[in-house]
C-alpha cells in the first residue's frame, strides 16, 4: 500500500523542526562565545519559512482528507492533535529564534513544569487518547497504518460482496430475458391457435346453416309432393 502523503509530510516537517531547534541552540552557543552567527541566522530563517509552509500544507491535506471522507473522524481528530503540537513547536521555535524564549531543548519541559506549578491547563497541550498514551511517534504511526489497512481490507471485502451481487443481478436479468422470450413465444402460439379455432368455428357454423337449409328444402318438397298426391287422388 502506498504511504500516506500526510504522514510523509508530517515526518519531514518534524525533521525540519528538529533541525531548527538544533541550529538555534548552536547559534546561541556561538553568541555566548562571541562568534559570528550571521550564516546560521539566515539558515534558521529559511528553515522557519519552510516549516511554516509545511504546516500550511499539512492543514490543507488534512482538510481535504476529512472533507472527502478519506479518513475517519477519529483519525482526523488525531491528526489535528499532531498538527496542533507542530504549530506550538513552530511558535516556540520562532520565539526562541528571536531570543524571546528558552533554549529549544528546554522549551517543552519548562512549559509543562510552569503550567504544573500554576495548576492551570496548558492551551497548547492536548489530552492524549488512552489508546495512544505511552506510545512513541513510530508506534502511533504503525497503529494508524494498521487501522487504515483494516479499513482497506473492509472496503475490499465490501467491494467483493457488491461485485458478487452485481454478477447475480446480471444473471437474474439474463434469466428474466430468456423467460420473457419464452412467454412471448407462448403468447404467439396461443394467439395463432385461437385464430385457427375461430376459423374452424366459423366453418362449422356455415356447414350447420347449410345443413339446416337443405333440411327445410326437403321438408317443403315432401309437403308439395303430398299436396300433389292428395289433389290427384280420385274422390268418390
């Protein structure tokens, strides 16, 4: 299965953020030693711009995946949490670059400890789901890939069922076409037989009428003969 473009982009974005943190730390060390930092500053500024563009791309990919139902709502929420964490890292790195924050490797730990002291919730930290708690990024990614594979397997099974149903429908349609042809042939046969029956009936009626007419003529002739005979019979 082809790798998910969102996760591949997320990986490269995390690497950029890590590289920025390392270079900011290196720049700060140069500044403490009184060494020049102009080249590092230019590099960091370009990396920050690249990080910003990558985050914008991740937002666009996530919105597209959710709106077209390529991923589940749960998966969309999980990716949004990862994206929110990246946005937080971007802001903290930018603040550190401008010398407005702590050292990059201390940013996360100091942020969590300060919020814990005040007892206030950190708006930049999300509550990790129970199923991913204690897992590393690679483990979470493997878990998500497994879920996607299971979803793909379910879609393949559904596609197979639909394909079989389509084939059955086509076979039923072919059978109905054959039955319709048989019914049409039978209807034509019945119609032809009915026409022949009507023709024979007309012939029988004509013969019957002719027989009746002949019988009447014979009766009339016999009556005439009887009359003639009676008329010719001698009287006393």
